[in-house]
C-alpha cells in the first residue's frame, strides 16, 4: 500500500487540461490555497471563455451517442464510480481538507455523502419510466417517453467541493446528459479528482468536461447564450442565481437553482434538551457553519432559554480550532479572509445593536482564516445577522413565547431552504413542519441531507430539487408520441 501524503494527493490531481475535452487555449494558471496555512497547494489551469466554449462543443458533440447508451450502462458506470470513490475515501478526504479546510472526519463524511449520490443515481438510471394511455375519445394511443435534456452547465460552490459535484453529475449521467462542470475557483481540485474517477469508472471521453476559472462571469456568460446549451444547474449565492436566471431566460434554458438560506431552528420547552443541543451543534458547526442548511437563527422557548444557552455555550467553548489535518481538531478555518471578515462584521453589527456575546466573537491572531465558535444572545431583529446568511460559526440566539410567535418570526425572511424543530409533541412537530415556509424541515435532528431525499428550497432559496426521486427529473424532458391505430 502506498502512503498517503499531502503532497501525493495534491500531485495526483490532473488539473492542467479539460477532463475529457480538448487542450486549453489559455496558458494561464491560478493558485489554490490551504485556508489553514494560507500557503499555495498547487496551481490549476485558468480557463478562459474560449476554453469554456471548447468544453461545450465537446459536450454537445458527445450528446447524441451518450443519450442513446443503455440505462444499465450508465447505471454501471455510476456504480463503479461509487466503489472507486469509496475505496479512495482517505485520499479524497485529505484533498478536501487541504483545499477547503474542514476537519478530516467531516471530509470523510463528505466523501461518503458524495459517493451516496453516485449509488443513488445508479439505482435511478435503470428506472426511468414512461406512460401508455388510450386517448379519451379512442382511436389513438398516447405514449410518453423520457429523454435527456441535453448538454448541461453545472456550477458548484466551494463549501462541499465533492458532494455538490456528485449531486449534479450523478443525476446528469443517470439521465444521459453531457456536461460542463465549473467548480468554485477556491476548491477546484475535488472536481478534477471526480472527473478522473469517472473516467476510470468507464465514462466515455467528452461526457464530463471540467473547467476551472478565475473569471466565472467571463466564462459562463457566453455559455449561457449558446444555443447548444440546454440546461444550467447552479448551487451558490442568491445574487448569482438571479443573474443566471436572467441569462437563462434569453436562451430558454431549463434551470435548477440551489441558493442561499437563513434557517431557523426552533426549540420548544417540551424538547429533549440533549437532542436539541446536539442537533444545534450539528446544524450550526458542520463545515464551520459554511453550509446553506446551517442554522442562522436559534430560537428557544422562554422557559428553557437560560439552560439552553448555558449548555450550548459550554459545548461551543469545548470545540477545538485548528488545521483540519490535525488530530482532535473539530473546527477548521473559514474559506478565505473575505468570509472571515464578513462573519466578524456581522458579529460586530449585532453587538452594536445590543446582542450579548457569551463565547467567542473574535478572530484569533496568526495565520489561517479562523473565527472562534461564537454564541450571541439577545440578538435584536434589527441586527443584520437576523436577516443575512452568516456562513460562519456563530449561533445567534433569540427567545419566543408561543408557537404562533415562533412561526411568524421564522418565516419572516426572504429565504426558504430549511428549518429545524425540536419538540416531543408529534402534532406540534407536524404543524410547525408544515407551517415553515421552507423546502425542507429537520425534526428532532440537525441534518436533512440525504441522497434519497429531495434537497432544495422555496422563495429566494431557489428552484428545483437535487437527490430523491426528483433529482433525475431535473435532467429529463418528456417526449410525447401520438400513435394512430
Ligand atoms: P457564489 O455564488 O459566489 O459562487 C458559486 C459558484 O458560482 C462558484 O462556482 C462561482 O465561481 C460561480 N460564480 C460566481 N459569479 C458568477 C457569475 N457572475 N456567473 C457565473 N458563475 C458565477 O457562492 P459561494 O460563495 O461559492 O457559495 C456560498 C453560497 O452558496 C451561499 O449563499 C450558500 O447558501 C449557497 N449554497 C447553497 C446550497 C444549496 O444547495 N442551496 C449549497 C451550498 C451553498
């Protein structure tokens, strides 16, 4: 067995050319940093607009043949890739920790979650159905058949560099679509590693084409206007999602948008407090709070607020900050200085408006983009943190008196991705679960992500679903055949 080292996992990634596509026109490169040390890990080819168009040309010319492959063939490629990803969990986890910063244990969790999408969609690929119906007036048969949408542009963020890729790529492969995948420039390595694994698993050349760039707008704009493109699937911030929706309108593209969130987590006074504290830690601290389903507003019923805050503060103060590769570390750095400064500014704004810091509320001195796990109480509604996604390790706690109050405040946001409710009363759990204006609800747990569940939001949190039975639908269109008999 070869030893896995930081250098070997970075060196094994072939990020110099389009995966499965033609050579690049641009000779430029950009640095990929380790957010814990601020040191350069490696350089990656910086694709320009002409490289993006070359990737789309490759995807478009591969579409016909790929769309006609047997579903079982696509299923087996995905299944092979699931096995390969799982067998390389250690290497991939280290790669994710190096470019993104999360602790190794969390990166292993991400690899398992990412692999699960490949397994789930391999099972879905062979179950694409159609219908057969007699026309109501007789004399005809109406047949529906599901076909791949066509070449798809997949744009992913930096927070789950591997899983955000497999969630889209798995569904597109199952449906028979070819792809251009554009990962975040902050974490491109996992996507190149994924492309290598899919090639090894049997994915034909040209089906998946990865382009990393420091000029996302310059590369993506021409692709969105190109009539060979038929779909865009985006995970990222709401402002960029809106821009892509406008561009998609001009080219009448199919769209899937997984955008920002502002999750509320409601703890009722009849909740199992141990479960509520653990659920809050998971919902808040996974990925150092840099998750679209991270809880932004922790809302606790009056009678238990004091005990809840004391216990939460205790748990947060007990977390260990450091480089994600080190044993015992439970909190890594934030992705970059911009993100760390934004978190700091939101905390300062809340304190200026009267919030009380119980633990944390500071960025430690030294290298790495760290911000201490923080608990704020008495957070007023005027504070920016009550409305804006913090995307960092800050739990902003407020209290509520009644179920009605809690729902009103929880729904008073433009976002609608996820909510969480902790209660032992099953009727209340269902009532509140149905009353939350979100696409997803976690009940007595701080995690909703599951490849077999439909992930997605309402309101400004987006359109469409990833995973579940719905995930593959985003990449299929319905063909209707009218048959005279
Ligand atoms: P971002 O919107 O800045 O970037 C996301 C991706 O879009 C990156 O690949 C980026 O290079 C690209 N991009 C940026 N500007 C672009 C442009 N003008 N045209 C085309 N592409 C462009 O978001 P981020 O900072 O990487 O990620 C954080 C955001 O993502 C948060 O708001 C978070 O809630 C959201 N997110 C949502 C989900 C979800 O499933 N709903 C999951 C993860 C993250």
